[in-house]
């Protein structure tokens, strides 16, 4: 489960992703505006994602 926003690269520009939807992500651009991008257009370093594992049982 993602617990916080994370950084990604979109068209060579570093952006901060604040929400992940079914096919898109919400990110903050350089001017501070929220925008949508297709998940397939974002590059993310998986080891940098803020993930909390769900407990079992």
C-alpha cells in the first residue's frame, strides 16, 4: 500500500506524484498545478516507493 507521494520522471522532467488511479497518476508540475499523466508515461524507481506492507491476519 502506498502511504505517501513519490517522485517520478515524465518526459525527462522530475515530477512529484500525489495519487495513483486506475490508468493515470496525479502529479504536481513545476508551477505547482496538479495534472494527470498516463501511468505508462511515468518512470519510477521501485526501490524508492514509500510502501507499507499489509499485515497478514
